[in-house]
């Protein structure tokens, strides 16, 4: 094929969606949001293939349409050798202490499908010889090494540094995250680009009255509760959240039910023991992983949302933005970029300060006027974001990286500053 035909023909973009539903938390929602947005881009000469593990695509299929399709990976990847050109590039650029030979390799699926550019939104990736986009999402292991084993820490360093070096572009959701990557990994500034993501639930169908009633019954929900959606990782700070609830009860100020959704990982045992020690078994509910329609219903049924996380480099475009979109008032921690992003649309507290956290929760529980004010500010703040706009921004970058012709809209999107 002549070069002119290649430059003007269909651009084939691969997106890594090799995950088991419920395990990766927020990154699964990012993939769903991208699928939702890209499926709604009607114009253009692109097609999008979502690389999935065999038999693990049910969670994604409802959000695919238009130019998007599934691309199943091989059932038993033979792990062929790294393409020589890619291996030489990584060996010369990778600054870590580990060999590039330990990096994950392609199983050959994207090469056989003639993918032109590969987008890795999951923090994991593999070596490719085509241009790539890579999301490290956060460098939590550098800020809180206490939450990682030595092997996990080294694995992150190996993957993150190598795949940042490999990538043509590294998207982040906040200026704070961009500065963090530039400082710790000494990356070329032009590679790290701020692209705010939309709230994940914006890609989900709004809950019906039947959905609300089903969720209420399934999880035995109280009529009024505080909601916190997050896997039970130690850094999500569930321990201090339940201590804040116990403090309000013990001081006779309020008995406040809390509902926490998200996969229960190994640290859940520590949290459950603390709940028992505090005598909060009847006040705190952990639902485990919930389906999209159930998550939407939990937001709608909740009184308010509290996000006490100790680290959130991905910014507020997770539970905070979802709560804004659902019209719920929010109290959140002041870590990383959260304070700047929420502005005056949420109450903000030090996540290490249990009394301060308790006070914020109590204010939301007892002050209807404050809740109405915060909910309205949140709606206005999050109204600027949607997955179709995010998809258009990424499409413009796909075209730029692949050296395809840019439209006037592409150029405007690439030149526009990120806003919060």
C-alpha cells in the first residue's frame, strides 16, 4: 500500500480491556466510559478494537457500538519474543534496575489485526512496535510504599517506567498528577497530557424505579445513609471512616448508617474486625462489587457521599464526580488534587483527622440547606464533562500520533487547556 493510502485510510486503534469484571475498580469504569464515548462518534475513518480476555467481555459489550468491536486475545498466549526494534528502544531508554526482558509481551493478536496505535488504560501494558498511549493513573507506590509488598513495588516501577518510556503519550486527569509524573520519572513534558475524564456513571443507563427498589431490597438498605464506593484497599481509609461514625455515635450527636460498595479484597478482614470492635455491625454495610445499574441506584438512594481516601492521584473524576452527577452532596479528603478540583462544591477535610471527618459528615447529615447548595454546585461543576467529549479528545490525539489529517475540531481540542 502506498504511503498516501496509509495516511488517509482507516485508522485502527486497539484498546486494552483485558480484565475480569470487579477486580480493577476505577480502571474498569474508565474503559467503559471510553467505549461509551467512542461508540458515539459517528463521523471519522477510525475503528476501535477492545482487546479482551476470552470469556471476559460481558461487562463491556453493552457499551460497544458504532465503530467499536471486541478483539479476543488468545486463550493461551504463547508469549512470543519482544520485537527486536521495540526491545532495543526499551533497553536503551528504561532507567530502572530491571531487565526489559521481564516486561509483558504481546500474544500476537494486535499484530495479526493490523492495529495502528495501541491505547493502554489499565496501568498494565505490553511491549508493542506501534505507537502507544499509556495510563499509569497514579504513583501511589512512591508516596505510600507501606501499602505495597516489595514485589508489588518493584513490579510497578518496572512496568510504569518502561511503558511510560514506550508511550507516545501519557494521559493524566489532573495537573497534580502530571507534575508528579514529571518530577519522579523525568519524562519529556510534551508526552504527559492532562485529559480530564467524565464521571463513569455518565455511561450507565439511569436507574428506573424498579432498579431502585431492587437495590434497596437486595442490600437491605436503610432509608437514609452515607455512601462510599471504593474497593477495600488500605489507602481508601475505611478504617478512619468507621471510627468517625463511631465517634459521632459515642458523643450522642448522631447514629449514621454507612453503605460501602466495591470489591472486598484481603484488607477487608482488617476493616471488618474494626467494625466489630467498634460495635458498628448494624450501622455499616459492605455490599461487595455491584453492577453498573446497582451503583447508579446506590448513588440515587444515598443521602450524601463521603470520600475519605488517603491518596487519589487520578483526581476527583471517580466517586466525587459521580456524586456530583447524581446530585448528591459530597465531603472528601484534601489529598493530592481533590481540593482544587472540588473547589466550593464539597466539604473538605484532612483524612488523618477523624474528628474533622466526623464533623464534615455530621454537617451533611444535619444541614439540608448546605446539602442543597453543595449538590447544585456539584452539578454545575461536573456538567462540563461527558464521555463523548473525552472520546473526541482522544480521537484527536490518535490522529495526531498516527500522523493522520486533523480536522478543525481536532486542532481546537488539542489546543484547548484542561479545565476543572
